[in-house]
């Protein structure tokens, strides 16, 4: 895309802020009032941003404006690390080039996502093929919160389990699947990778059927 003039950059930032605050693009009149433009000058300013690729017009009358898709992703979402399956602790410590864009309003500074492959939370409605968005928090999970954790081999893929503390030294990791057992661990050996925040499901993605 072509470089913007200082005034064009100001207009673009005004349009972006207006969209965020009002849920729609400003009219030519509103842009003109903001910058002291005539109706024709406001129209010319908008068309210049369209020609340079910074805006897309919704119709021939310029009654609605939108940012190009890539620009919308960057303005409305943030990227977080994404893994194609449950990561191991060692995987989490490595850099991944795969990213998932999530809306800023649900984003966390320390978040990551992965595609579920385990059956451990099937009875809770979390199925293979779903995307789990996890957050890393500097706190102990609450009782019954769903976590992703490691308790033995750092190279072993982790599973989603419900956290149940027992006294001061132990915890149990419960599956939501009647065919799987409860795992009892000492808290000193339990490393919590993240706490589940959201599950995303795309109906374009296949889900493993229960055999």
C-alpha cells in the first residue's frame, strides 16, 4: 500500500476510533465536521484512502466504510500461539510460528490455544476438533476449574482435566469421561500450563465420533 500523508493518517485513525465507539463508520458530514472539510473535500479524502488500499467502500455512495480483511484482523484481534494438538511442557517453552487471532475483548497477555485431540472432557461437551483457549495465571486454580497440566514427563502431551485440591499436599485431576480414571498427584510435582477460558467450535472442522 502507498504511504499516507500526515493528514490522511489522522483521518484514518479518526475513522477507526469512530468505528470502535459507534459500531459503524462515520459519514462524510461527520468527517468534514471533525476536520473542517467541505462535503466534497471529505469525499475526496475518503476516496484517497480507498485508492491507497487502507479502506474499502461498502457501496457506491460511500455510505459505509470498512478496513481490508488483514487490517481488520490486526485492529480487532490479537495473535496468540496456536498448537495443532495438546502441547507438552517442552512444546510450550519453544517458539511456534502458528498463530490464532482472537478478539481483543477476550484476549490475555499470556494466552495460547490448541486443537483438542483428547477425549478427557467429552462429557463436558469439549470434543476432539474444538479449539481450547488457555490463559496463564499466577494463581492456583479454583476447585473444579479446567486446567492443562504436566505432572510427569515434560515431553508427554497434556490433557484437559478438572482440578480438585486435596488437603495441602495433593490434588486430583478429574476427567469428564467415564472411561478414564482420576489422576492423583502431589502439588509439588504439578505444573499448570494454563486455565481454560474459552472453547471455540467450527462446524467446518470434523469432530471425532464416539465409538
